[in-house]
C-alpha cells in the first residue's frame, strides 16, 4: 500500500491484515468521515462506511470523477466530487 497512507502504523503485517483506518474530509460539504483501506489479493479497497458516507450520501454514479489528496498539515485525506457524469 501507499507509504504515505501507511506511515506511522504499528507494523506492516498488522496493516496488511487489518487495513489502515484514516480520516477523510469531504471538502464540498465540510464533513469528516472515517474509512479503512484493506489490501486484498489483487487490489486495495475502501471498507467501512464508503458506500453509506460517500456513494449514497453524495449520490455518486458510474463515471462521476472524484478526487482524494493527502493533507499533510491535518494528516488526513481530502475528498471532492470533481465532475459529475453528464446525463
């Protein structure tokens, strides 16, 4: 997994098994959420409240573009909907 995401965790083995929990600020709505990144066989996936807190709450659709960036000052990721799919 990305070293920026994983820096400061207990151990690499623990992180790979349990994943890494982190704070996300939705900059469009100014709301804070907690997500977990978990390494699977061939991918890294969001778990936790991804579906409820982002997909459903923000009404995300296939082909919407979202962005994440690391906020080094606050030690969290910031999230934003960058572009909605044209209907």
